[in-house]
């Protein structure tokens, strides 16, 4: 991605030390795609309104404190806008990362007045009174849309003079929908700058992200801004099966496991064929073996506790299956449209037969927590979000316990040697939560909490080497036959309630004074999902299966 911007003399010395000065580039060339269909052709028709992603910018204004790493943020005007297209708003990003982003520009395809210039501007904020490091004051303007139109982005200037009316366009109201603040980008002196995203998101949702931002001082209402709406949501912009294969082979992550990890993933069929059992309520003494692909698993219904899966009965088999089988491991792909089919999400699901026990950190001491954190069956996932304009990876979602986080492509680690665009993820020891960097992530504070340890080792899974598409929305209506286990809606492990008091008291005996107090307080705050053994449901029952990530 080539981004361009100019730097004022006053800030050049400061900005040279900031990552934002350098445009991010992928380690290897981006994939190319065979002709056919509307995927990766550069523009998307939203229904009489054609939009294009603009990744090139000129710097307008910067602040050098606040926000991530207290390095400030920089605001940009889109540049090199394609001929006939119009700016809809400006772009901002934090200074602690390389320049990597885009905003949409638009043109009218229908000759039906889908775009109009504003009739005026409203000054929604300025930094004249802020005691911060900055390029002089910045001014933030909301376009005043004509009747029947909506503004979808703000304009930034470095002077108090209103921008020209032809600088930006407003969009006809029927081509817009409600949006909300999404990711916090910069915060200082009670002011929050956040990216904007559609309020309603999912595979059938029509809201389109414009790439713009909102400016909101505390105790004030945010500016009235909208997102775009894809009124032509026929999924013609989605990749076909062949193009999806190219995308996944290009961006399929490497997952590193901790060198001490005992409980590795496996394919579901390895799990089934190595003694996993299907139990039915009321018939617990007579469990059934599971057929390949789960052909004898109950289909549909609800997670009503009437069925569950479990490890083999015999102790030797149970301990062997707990450890998984990395060689057999596959990742299971759900290909889905997102943000009005302007992006493709490739959600990659990985199965583990067993989730190991948790460990606590109490200041300088690491404490094993006995059975706390254990459960049979563990589903984790990584999601690749790819632009349907270009086929470029935008961001990656890493699941972490009951939530997760989005990582921008420019903040990812890629395969060593700069030979590919495969990102790297790290699975935490025993818990298998995914993180973008090796090291310790503590669920807690002040040196006390649940440990999530990650490290690079020889135990690594190249997801591109073993995968199966289990669900997809393709451009040409190709259908994927879902294996029966996908529609098994009960638990993948038993629910086992037990008291943790014995484990807690055993650990307390070795602690004294402030350490003991800190540990007792930690136990009170341990998330509910860490207590007891309760197997998870499968991927299709997760909210992100047809919705957006949390």
C-alpha cells in the first residue's frame, strides 16, 4: 500500500521519530486474481453509488501526546482520489503505528443526485485552548448536509477559516444508515476521537464503513454522522471458491504453541476416531462412539443438556487423546461477508480435545491452580478481514477466552524472512487464547492475575497446510456442504461442577501476609469461565458465526 503525505517544517523533527511517518508495506507482493466477478476490481457499486478505497493521504494536523503510547495522532486528507470520485471525509490514525488505512471516495453512477456538496460547515471542535504538543491548533468541521442528505465524515483544517463547500460530498439519505463510535484512536483533555462503524453488523447487514472518524468532547453529543448502505447487497463482490483459496494460501497464519504445551489441537475426525464418546441424558452408562464427520451426532435443536461429548473411558486412552495430535490438525473455515459485503471474513476455527489448568501470578510467584481452568473440548478462532476492493488483508481478530481483539495488519508479526504475507499468532499455554506477540499477558493488575504465557517453539501449525471450508457465501452462489458435526448444537464436553475450595486452601498454605491477601483477592475476581468444567458449544452457535466479532 503506497501512502503519501507531507510534513510541516515545525513538526518534521518530531515526526521523524514516529512510526506514522513510514507507510506500511506487506512483506511480499499482494495476490493477483483471475478475471471474472466483481471481487478485487477496485470499486464497488452500492446501488447507484460507486465507492473506491483511497489509501493515499496528505497530512493536515498532528498532536504528539495522548492516545496509544502517548504519541498522539495524525489527521489526513485523502489524496490521489480517482477521477470523478469525491471525498466523503478525512482519516486519522495513532502515531504509534506505521501509516496504514483508507477512506472511501464516491461517485454517482445513476445520475440521480446520490451526492451533493454541503450547504455549510459547523465547527465541532478545535484545539486552541488545549495545552498539548501539536502543530498549532487543529479545527474539526462537520458538513451541514442539504435536506435529504447525510454527512458521513468530518473535515480537518489547520486554520479557523471554513473549508470550501466543494471539498467534500454528502450522501443521499436512503444510501446511508446509522453508525457508532468503534475503535478509540486518540484521547486527551476529555476529548475522544474514534473510528466509525455501522451500528448493525453481520452477514446480512447492509452498513458500510467509510473509514472516517468522530470527534467528541466529554459531556457533549457526538456529531451527526452516518455510514453508507449497500442497497445492492447481492454478494457479487465476494470472492469465489478459487479466489478464496488464493486468499487463504496468501494470508493463512502460523500458530505457535508454547514449548511446554501438553494439550495440542487435533482434527475433529481424529478426535472422533480415537475414542471420543457421545453421551445422552438418562443413558450415561451406554455412550456411543462417534462416526467420521459426526454423522451420528444429533442435528439442530438447542443446547438443552440432553447430549454431550466426552473423552474415552479408559484412563490410558483419555490421557492420550487429551494431548491432541498436531499432525492431524485442520482449521475449519467459515467464509462470510461483512460490512455490507465490502469485506470478506475468513473465520478459522481450531479444535483442542482438552483445555489445561490455569496458573496464577502473585507478584514474583507463579502458582498452579489445580483443576481450575480445565475443560474437555476447546474451540478457538482467528478471523482474517480482507478488502473486497483489493484482496488486501486489513486486520486480524484473535480470540481470547470469552472475547478477543482486532489487530491491524500493520501491527502483525509476519513469517520470518519476509518471504510471505502469513501473519503469526501465539496460543497461550493450556488456555489456547490467541495473541499477536510472544510473552506474558496477565488477566489482572498490579502483578496479580491469571497467566497467559506465549512463546515461539518447534510446535507450530501452518493453517494453510491443513484446512477445510465448512461454510461459505461465495460470489457465484457456489454452495458448501456442511459436515454433520457443524450442526451438532450441544456441548463438546461434559459439565462437571466441583468445589475449588480445596485447591484454593492448598495454595493459601504456602502464602503469607500481603501475598496471601493478594491471592485471596484474585480468587474472588477469577472469571466464571475459569471455574468448573463445562465443555463449549461448536462454532455455529457462536455469535460471530453470522455476526461481527466482539
